C-alpha cells in the first residue's frame, strides 16, 4: 500500500516506523505531511518518499490516509483534504474523540476507520481498538488490520461507541500505570532509597508482575493471595488500600475519562 500520514507526531511516526520495520510498506511509498516547520526538518532523517508541509493533490495517489493530527486541529486540515481525497481511498483516523460520522461529514468521504491506539505502540507493544464504516470492504479492513498489528495487538469493535470506553481504559491506561509507579518510587525515596534504586526496584517488580499475569494459570485474586500471607506485610498494605478505597478511586477515574471521551466525541 501507499500511505500518506497527516500529522507526524509521536503516534503518527510510531505507525510509520512499525510499517517499515516489518516491511509492510516501502520507504518510497510514504507521504508525510507535517505543518510544524521544526518537526518537518527533523523528518529528513526518516527519508520517506515525500515530505511536505501542505496538503496537495499528491494525496490522491495514496491508498491509505492516516489522520494523526490533534483532534482540535482536524477541521483546519479537513477543508484542504476534502478537495483532494478520492473515492477509492481509505481514511484511518487515530484522533481521539472524533467520530466516524464527524470525519465523513467533514471530508465528504465514506470509507473511514477510527482507531484508538496507546503510546506503547511506539515500541511495537501497543493495543489498538478500531471500528469501521460499512463502506470499508473486508479486503481493505484486513490489510489495514495487518498494518495496525505492526504496532502491537488490535481488536475490532462493531460498536463504535465502545471506543470511548477504550480511550478511557487502554488509551489513557499507560498514564494510570505511570501514576502508580511514580507513587511507589516516591514511597521508596521516603524510605531512604536513592531514586535510581527505588526506580529499579519498582520498575522490575512491575515488569515481572506483568509476566506473571500473562503466564500464570491463576486468577488475579489468586496471584494477590500468593503474595499476601496472613498477618504479613502485603496484607498490611492491602488493608490500607482497601480502607482508602483505592480500587473504587481508580474505577471512578477511568469512568471519568470515559465520560470526557464521550463529551469530546459529541463536539
């Protein structure tokens, strides 16, 4: 496929690098469109086929157009894109909160896929949920699914409305883990550890715990019980978490993110 990426920030370039890494797209088959002059200059080291700061007629030569601009910037590029987009092209949006219908109306174009990746996609370890308009045929959908999977894993959702929940759960999810890790490191510092030592202890613990979750034939409750012996240190910590309703606080935060995602999708 020939791919045009409009908006070459972290996520847009994460997708581009993943496609190249797995040889899904040839370097010369990329068009990168970036309005920021500073970022435009830095893209020269990437050496794609074409780098430009404007949306022009050459867009029409590409099979897939990836929209990775900030949601608030979408309407500013939609007018120019509407003039050059062609019926046979597919638009893949990785903009948070902008609905398929909103993109279709702004571009006067029906074949649209809306995806919600997360930042681990930059390492090829992301998770992306996506939905598609009926005008995207199964062959196009499978090709684009293969592209998305180069950034990690993916899940197709028939109900586009569920993408607001995905945004709250996995799209924003990395920040929740970072928040917990930060708090644990801070606790380690207050116990007298150097920050580097506390960070090593916490990050390796998180990494190892992930692999246990992924490989152990046990439920999360069983894994917790395996660490929390009766009357021990872990039980003391868990009692404090329960007293502060940490689980409910996390749930409330995730639901708040879902509500905000829904508000944004309605404009």
